[in-house]
C-alpha cells in the first residue's frame, strides 16, 4: 500500500520522517496519515523527543493530516516546503 522512511540517531538528535509513498489506488484510504503516525511512534520509542517531517506546500490535505497528528508547523522554506515538529 505504501511506505515511509523513519530515521534517528540518538535521543539528543531530531528524528526525521522522509519519503512517504502511497500507491495512487490506495491514496483515499488515509494511508499517508497512518504511515506518518507509525513512523513517529517508532522514532519516539527510540527515545527521540523531536521529529522533523518535510511536506510540500502543494499537498494541503497531507499538511492537515499532519496537524491532526499533533505536529506544529515551525518552518516554511522557499515557499515550497513546510517543516513540522
């Protein structure tokens, strides 16, 4: 259905969620939100308290899903990317 890459090094470093990919036929199933939620849980279980997720500003629906998960927008870069923490 899809995949997401969750990375972290030590609890003092920020965790990152990258490369969220969902098959187009499964996009309406809220898979992106589930992948982000599971990736953030995995990072938190590693003892990391902060998570960075970079999302294109063109993906407004995903941005709203990320906010629903409790992420707060902290940086907008080049008017193309939003960063959440």
